C-alpha cells in the first residue's frame, strides 16, 4: 500500500507541475482578482481595477495578457472592462458569489502569493488534492487492488477536462474536491450531519450548486420515507439552512440574477450591465437551449451509459436513487447554464456517476480480486 501511495503522490506531483507550467490566464482571472482587491479596498473601485490588471500583467505571458485585454483576439467588451471602472465593477458580483473560493484565494494571497498566482496556484493545488482523493475513493471501491486503483487514478488525472480545470482561473477544480469528499461520505455512509457539513461547504463555495445539495437531501428524504415510513425532520431543517445560505449569499453579493447571467453568457456580453436590460423571453431561451443541446451529445451518451450500467449491475434502490439524483443534476445545470462545449462544467457530476458505476461494478465482481476469480 505504502509503495503505491508514494508512487501515486510522485505521479500527481509531476502532473501538477506540468499543468502549472501550462497554466492559462483567461477572462475569469480579472474577475476573481477583482474580488480579492475589492475585499482589500472596498471603497476604491478605480484602485481595484488598476491593481487587478497590473497584477496580471506582471505574471502573465504577453499573449495571455492581450487576450484578457481584448486586444488579440479583438473583444470589445473586454477592452471596456479593462479601461472603464464602472463596467469592471458591475461584473464583480458574478464572481463574488463563490464565497468559499474567494476566501481560499484570499488565504493564498495572505500567505504571500501574488494576486494572479493566488488564483492560478489554487487550481493546481486543488488538482493535486483531487488526485489524492480519487486514489482514496478507488481504494474504497477496489480494496487491495492497488494496481487497478493506481492505473485508474492516473488515467482520470490525464483526462482533458481535469488538466483544463487545473490550468484555468475558475472554481471548477476547487469545487471538484468537495464533490469527491461527498462521494467518500456517500460510499462510506457517513453520519447525516457530517454529510450536511459537506453540502454546506459546497453551497458556500459555489451557490449555483444549490440544486445539487438540495436534491441530495430530497433523495434522502424520499428514500427514508418509503423504507421506514417516516419523515426525518432533521433533513428538512438542513434543507432550510441551505436555502437561507443560498439567498443570503445572493443578497450579500448583490448578484444581478440568473437572467442577467444567461443574457451576458449566451446572448450578448454587456460591457455595462446597468446600461442595457437583460431582455429576452421564453422563445429566445428555448432556441438557445435547442442549439446547445445538439452539441451536448457526448455528455448525454456518457451520462446515460453510466446510469444504465448502474441500474443493470445493482438492484440496491439507494444506489439507484443516488444515480438518478446525480444524473438529473447534469441536466439541471445544463438548463441553467447550457455551455455545451465546456465539458468541465459538467465533469464533476459525470465523475460522481463514474465512481458510483465503478462501485457497483466492484460489488458485483468482488473488487476484481484475482484470487477470487481463479
């Protein structure tokens, strides 16, 4: 066991260093650095904008910096963000709502990293921790089969969505750690209040994962009602707390709302949000959804395949309910943010389904222990 663990840590460290050397400075970085400097200088928006771009310029390659500025390739909205304090400031609430992620960036900054490096290194560090967590989960799924566990871990770490998430300035890699801890709790059947703390951490880190955390509580409530013919009011209390947390974050961060996010992401990126209303109707929304879902085939095939595999291999209704709840969240997220070309937006849920599939596969075939098959 110790030899395999040491080997995996060496490999993950090497992959982390490789991804660090290939890190990307993209548009999300000014948003999160802007959140950091807003905490430091809440009453000086001009200073926030100036310090944000200065920090990136000091760290980023010239081609990446020009991309962020909207110079090459040309992006008029990015050019306005870089030069207009009002335009830049109105984008910040889109990023501020990820409170847990921004808190982690602040900690990195206070430890001595530059603002830009705080964001970049956090993704790399999260990649390393995620690799270790994947190894631990696979060790639970395939006990004593360290060769298979190591091979799958390395394979997952080399997947393009994993390497992409580790290189960009987004909370996708950071939240992935929480989803992996959630899966450990699910497989190990942790106490409900420990699971609630994980759900709280997920919601605090990324409030847009509220459908995931709340639907899990609904799944537990429904399963226990049909199994024990009773309602667990502790689960209801947990759900209420998560609801309050979600709406408190929205209020605290002055979040513009889903309609504004959808408009800016899929219709037209407004340089100044307050200058133009996010005006679109159901027809426009459905047209965009139809176009995007055509390019969602890869995610659909993988998700449906894993769901069917889980149902075929396991007759355990709790496992089946968990599979349905995770599968449903892939499409709930798509309905709110149909970025069909960005697999990283859905990778966390797909990975949860894959781990659940491997778990039922291992249960059916006794962990693929060779001595048992012989």
